[in-house]
C-alpha cells in the first residue's frame, strides 16, 4: 500500500487537491495522512491556541471532505512552520510521497519559502498542486 502525506492549510478543501488525491486513490492501494500547519492568521493579533484551533477546524473539514468521496485519511495539526510539520510527520510514519497544496504564486507564502522544492530534501517524491483559498476559518 502506498502512503501519502498531504500538507495543506487554506487550500485543504479545494477542488484541485481533491482531484489529485482522487487520482492517486483510483490507482488503488493508497492511504493518506493530512497535516495542517498551525499557521497564525495574518489579519489580527492571535494566540497559539487560536492558530491551532483554526488548523484543527480546517483539518476536520478536509477529512470530512475526503471521506465524503470515499477516501479514508487520518490527520494532525502540525507545527506552524510547514517544513517542521513535514519533518515531524515523517518521524511519526513512513510515506511514499508528499503532496503539498499551496495558494497561487501571487498569494502563497509557502511558494515564497520554496516549500515544494525544499521538501524534496526529505528524499520522497513531491507532488505540488495549486488552488485558491478556501474561506478563512477562525477557531
């Protein structure tokens, strides 16, 4: 069975990511684990608890969306730094690839950090998908 780590936040419930996951799922023998970095909101003062609560809410919505189309997945809230979130997940489990879902280049902080390329340092294939932001979620 192939196992993929999905790293997403604002785009977790987007059609682009769902299509990529469904394509892998249809090939059979796949398992998915979602990590949502607890990225703090940029539009107001925040607490760590608020950032984690918003990430948990997104995670639950994303898992429900996947389960709604017959894809079973597990998930966790991760470190606010997406590289550290990936590293933590890789220490907890074995994966065959990483799927990173970002906003488009004009909006994505993760692309400005070169996250898809930097994640290749973990030695796994990286699938990068882009999508639009889902509505902001507040914990």
